[in-house]
């Protein structure tokens, strides 16, 4: 009885311990993002997915050999799926996938996306030889559907934060890296263990269990054989070149593959070893793709389960927080609270400091006169470390450099004419904001002045 | 309750994927007392998709072992013969391999169904197929093609 209790406690300690929600959400974004690419039809052979589904659906019945859930469905008397419902599921899966990626209604979207993805892939593999590249990704999506995804790096999290700050009538900075959840660790750990089992399976099946030398597969000739075969099948010059390397070199490569697959489990037990195994895995699968066209690219996305996102984020913050610009905001204006909440939500590396205009004296500026305060209420002001001031569109441009999600638009902010158009647009929004945002009566310094 | 439910998901996932690490004969010997010999042979990947085992490039080979390179020759009514290809027939390589495997087994019905499915004029004109092997030879000199050997010939004419 005591032994059982100890085992249960150990189980709970391993799977259910408070863990950073951001680690889980990085895995969510990587897995969902990659599956969306696959659903788009980036596969080098099949082309666009809808066309592939249409071709598959047009195949005669004798090609239909249902697997997975479709096998169960057909055993229950279900007919072969036709193109219409399959395309409907495809469309629904796409919408759910985009929602799961951006984190809007994350958990229901994740459940629909996982189920839809499994159905779509199962459908086309029920008509042809199946492949292994998607299976671990699909299992991961199914697991994430049961996990507390979307607590960070999501629209859901932003909306919750906005509700909180607006409800409290004050801007409270919120650190996404600080969010922990009792149920955030288990999916991440489980995907690591699944990786270990997958690689172990690949290793075990190469062992010669029928006698004649357990490790005969690593004789070098075997690898040479497969490389020559694939050089013909895929017209791969790289495979042909590789097959012509000296036999001892091929034997070493074979031993390397066996060692990698057979010991990958150590990275699941001691995640710090992932700093070796993940780059090794990337190189391993790149080599396999270059020679044998086996595109195990989903594994690259799933290696995110080894990424200590929170730790890396905190380490990055420590290195780059020294020159944080100050954003001056009106602490009594709801529009300003909302803007600051969104800005801070996007500020992953904590590269901006938020200072209420009501503070006196203001950091870096000291005591300021009424004219300055009025100008700061009219448009956003950013104070750099050297005390230089940037207002309105120029301030937005300074801040865009600090927000990773804004980096793609930074070059556009410097195009000829961008300053003129940007300043005009900024002024228009600043002047008309009363029309779409109501401040809470007399509290708003800007509106009180007007 | 939530913890118990998630624990069952974890345990089920581990059990299924862990079971698939075992070699096929061992899996079958474990399953047989539970579901019977027939079903134990049946309950294997890809039926368990997306849970799979990973027997990739697992067979062991020795230097010099010929590498079979099967090719399919189409025979038309006028006696004209041409080598068929997946691209030429508008098929994926995997369905083309399916066709070759059916031809090697002399399964005329399956070959006909397969050719009917692809809706290609060049496939419609075929009255026969011949499977040839032009193995790749290696190990004692440069990689080269060996002599062509006929593996199977089958007629597609209606009986």
C-alpha cells in the first residue's frame, strides 16, 4: 500500500507540477503552425492539399483500405468518406487551426483542429502507403487538446488581461513568463517521452534479434545498399555520392544513427542533454532528407518541447533591459490603459518601461512644466535613455524596434513618405479617439482639459 | 478527477506507443491470448494510426547483394511495347508501386482496377504487362545495371 502511494506520488510529481505556461504555448504554436503548413499542402510531391484530397477521393474503392479512426468507422458500418464532407472538415480544420495558432478560443479550437487534422491525414493514408512523418505531430495535437493551452501568447490571454486592467481602472504590468500551471508540464514531458519511444522503435527494429549478430545492421554495407537503392528510386545524386564513401565511414555513420536513436531517451530523462540531441536530430533528419527524401520536418517543430522558453526569455531580458525607453501614459484614461496593456503584452523581452504621466518627477525628465504634460497627453511620448524625446508616429517607430511581433512592419515604417502618412494617420486617430473610446468622465486628464 | 482523467490519457498514450516499440513477434505473442491469433496479426500499424512503429530501412544487407529494380513494360494490341512510369500514367510513385506489386503477384483483377482508376489513354490501350528486373550491381567495381530478367508477364485481355 505504501509502495503504491509512493508510486502515485512520484507519478504526480513528474507529470503534475507547476510549470511555465509559456513553454506549453511555444509547443502549441510550433505544432499548430507546422500542421497548418502541412494542411496547406507544402508537401513536395502532393501539391496543394485540396487538390490532393480531390484526387484521393476520386480513387476507386479497391484502393480504400481504412486505417485508424476510419477503420473503426468502417467496422461500424460507416461508408467510405466522399469529397464533400472531407473538404468541409478540411475547411473547418483550417479555421480552427488559425484560431488555435493565434490563441482565440484556444482550447475548443485546439480540440477541433486536432480531430480534423487526424481525420484528414487518416483519410488520405487510407488510400495509399502510409508514412511516418506526421504521426508524432498528430499525437501531439491530440494531447494539446487536453492541455491548458492559450494562457500566454494568445488573443485569449490578451483579452483576459484587458478585462482585468480595464476592470481595475489601472494598468498593471503582467509578465507572461511568470504564468505557471499545474497542468502545463505533462504534455511537454509526454511529447519528449514519445520522441524517445519513436526513436527507440526505429533502433530496435534495426537490431538483428534472430541471431547472426545483434548489430549487423551497422556493417556499412546495409547503409550502402539503401543509399544506392534510393539514389535510383529518387534520382538522388547525394545518395549515390554517399554510398560511394569507404565502407568503414558508412559503418561509423550506421553506428551513429543507431546510437542517436537508441540513446535519445536520455534527453527525455535529462532535458539538458537536448542541447546535444536536438541539433544532432536536426542534422540527422536533414541528412536523411538530402539522401533519401524522407521529410521528417515536423520533428523540427516538435523539438520545441525541449525548448525552455521561459528560461531563455528571462536570460534574454537580463541581457537587453539596460536601455529601456520610457513610454509616458495617462493612468486615468481607459484608452491609454488599453494601449499600454496591448503594448506590454507584445513586449516579450521587457524592453519598454511604462511610466504614468501623473508621476512627479518623471524619470529621466525630472519635474516637467504644464505645457509638456499637455503635449504628452495629446500624443504618446517616448523618452530614450539619453533623455531624447520622440512623439506620435516617431514614438511608434521607436517602439516597433522593441517588439518582436512588429519587426516585419519596421522596414515599411521607414519607406519614403512613411513619416508623412504615419504622422497624419496618428494625428487622425489621436484626434478622433473620443468617437470610439469613452474615458471615464472627469478622470481623463486629456478630456478634462478639453 | 481532472488529474485522474489526464493520468489515464498519459498512461494510455505511453502504453500504446510503448507497446509498438516491441518487435512484432513479441507484440503478437502478447496480444494472442487477449484477442486471438487472427486478430493479433491484424491489430498492427497502420491500423493504429497515428500510433505507429518505425521499422524504417531495417533489413540487413551484405556487400554485392543485387538491388532489385523492377520496371513495368506495357504491351499494346499492335505489339508495341513501352516502359511505363508513374509520371506517364499520372500516378503517384506509391500507387505505381502498388501496380507493380499487383503485377508481380499476377493479380489481373487488381491490375485492371488500378489501370481503370487512373483514367489514362495510354493505360486504356494496354493488353498486357511485363514486369522486368534490371538489378543494380555493386560491391565489385562501379555501380551498374545487371542483365534484364523477366519476372512476370500477364495478359489484360478479357477471358
